[in-house]
C-alpha cells in the first residue's frame, strides 16, 4: 500500500508524468526499483500488465483508482466515503432507494 500511495502522490499530488523517462527514473528511485526502464520493457511484466488490464476490463473498470469490494466497483477518490459506508454495511445497496437507482435512464 505504501508503494501505491507513493506512486499516486508522485503523479497526482506532485504532477509528474510517469511516462516521461526522467520521471520514471525518479519514481523508480523512490520505489527502490534499480532500473525502472528495464522493468517497464520486460516482457514478463508486460504480460502481467496485460493480464491485469484484461481482468479489470472484464470487471467493468473504467476509472482510476478503482476498488472492487464484494463485487461492487468503487472508482475515483470521491467514492471512498461510499466504499467505507459499504464496508460497514454491505446491505447498503439493497435499500429500495438504491435499487431504484439501478433503473434510471
């Protein structure tokens, strides 16, 4: 989790473009990855990324960050409070009002 937080801060709080080679090197140092460019180019890592991406697409993920909790998708940092409410009460989405939302055009 610390790696995720560090990476999110690097990109979203500090505004770095992690696809830029210099930024990737800087992020790699923070994450203690000796050669991030080599890791990003490694075929095994690419296959792992593709498998994770395919799994996310199959689940219906389309926003970042996305969390899957008991089959429910929560995406975007603004959904954290709702996700925490759902963790406290998994029946939250079973109320008549929440069910009504499933049928809105």
